[in-house]
């Protein structure tokens, strides 16, 4: 399917804005982050199953199955806060582990990813505010940087595994440094815009350190 260049540019711009939103306000819009993460994971998994079962011959069925699976997963994570936080941490652990292996040119079996996933998920549950801000700031930064690169470079396509071959070594360093710088900016910004305590009508301080309390309050 061919997509007009102007359409790709528009999608890239929207993706950049979405990445910045997650990077700078991920903690505050946690429900949206969980819903989007659930949709992407659910859609990818169910669409992959559909692709395997139909051998890629029934595109409409694959798309419908993917959308259905994504919506179901999004709804589940909206109402299961702890599961959503654990999943974000698990994904973050997998990404860090994968990046480390890629830099070290080491191949690993899928079973080795279980450890980093569990570690990341458990750490996210134990240090919720810190981990949520860390994950959203650096994930949003990565989305922003990759979308910007996709818009600027015509020969760059992050959806093709071989895209890295079109990037020079100096460009790779620039990408990584840009990602780290934007991630740190997002992390600092999110910590600064979230006061640790607020006061109720009686003047009693109420802790906002636990994001689950704020999450549940927003659902009411």
C-alpha cells in the first residue's frame, strides 16, 4: 500500500507531538499511556496470531482481529492499574536488555528476556512514581526522536529491521544523545510539575506520592 509523502509527513508530525506529550506529561496522563500501550500490545499480538493462522492471506480479518484485540487490551489496562504499571516496567526492562545486547552484538534466546521483564515489572510496582516518570519520559523521547528522523530522512524507515544500515555512525551518536537529552528533560520536567503534597479543605496534607491514588481518583 502506497502512502502519499505529505500524509507520511503529517503522521510524523502527529507522532512527534504525541511523543512530546508522553515525555513531558506521561505521569499526569497515565491512563492514556496505559490505554495506548495496551492497544499496541494487544493489537500486535492478536494481529500476529491472525497473520499466522491465515498465512497472511486474509488482511481484512487480520486488521479486524488486531483492532479488536487492541481495544480489549486497552480497556483491561484502564481498569487494572497494577497490571498496567507492571507491564510498562516489563516492557522497559525488555527494551533496556535488548539495547544492551544490540550494542554488545550478543544474540539471546527469548527465554532470557523473562528475567529483565520480571525485574522491570516488579521494580515499577515498588517505585511507581519514579519508574512511571522514567519510563514515560524516555519512551516519549524515543518516539519523538525516531519520528523526527523519519520525517527528515527519506531513506529511514524504523519499521524495517535493516533501517539501521542507512544511518552513519555519527548520526547514531546524535540520535542517542538527542534521546538521552530529551529523556532527561522530560524526567526533570515531570518531577517539577508534580507537587509531593497537597492540602485538603481542612488544611491536612495529603500525600500524592502514590500514583495509584491519583489514578483511581481520576476514574471517579
